[in-house]
C-alpha cells in the first residue's frame, strides 16, 4: 500500500517540518529566501521562509522568529531535532533572494542580497553545509522539497522549472 503524499505549505515568515512521504512548499519568494534543512538518512526536512536578514529589524515586542534569518534557521534546526533529525547530518538548500527593485543602490532596497548573505552566515555559524543554491536574479520563485529524494524543485517566474 502506498502512503498518500501531502504537500505542507509554508507561508511568508513561517516554517514547518515534514517527514517522507510528505513534501513541503512555499511560494512568493521574491526578496525572501527559502531555506530547506534536511536529514537525508532520516528523510525529514524543514522549510523556513525568511523575510528579513536580522531580528534587530523587528518593530514589535512580539518577535516572529521565522521572519528573520538570524533567529529562524536556529529555530528550524531545533524543530528538526525535536522530530528526530541529527544536527550533524543536516544539509541545506536555499533559493530566492531576488533583487526585486532595480532602482537605487541603498541598503534598504537590497533586501534580497542581504537576506542571502544573512542566511549563508547563519548556516556557516551552525556548521550546516549548503549543497544546493538558486539565489539572486530579479524573478520570484516557488519551491517544493521532497525529503524522500532530497530534491528541491524550483519554479522561477518566466524561467521555467529545475531541480537541485
């Protein structure tokens, strides 16, 4: 008997964890970065939809850890550990971080590249290797990860589909 596959959706500034046979998906990755952490052997994966690079940019007392690269990646790693993933076995695939606005060069406009840089810095700090990446450009993306195959499917606006 074949298990039914569910696709779990992750919203903006959100995260979730799935185990095979389920998949996990997020859309609306413009300047945002989708971060997939997974344990290939245990067939478990988590997806984080990073909206901003640094939690110091938060304006309220109620911090949404999934919104920021510096807090969300660690929280996702902890959620994966709670589900049985082994921290030393985690790998990462990332996508998004587009430069959605082509005018100006000040830092507040460069949110996509700043998100990518913050994600990479946090993964490096946590010793999680990036084994696949599709970042930058100027088009939005939708991504879906299958923990059974460890493939990240990326659909890019006006550029088709690819797996990494």
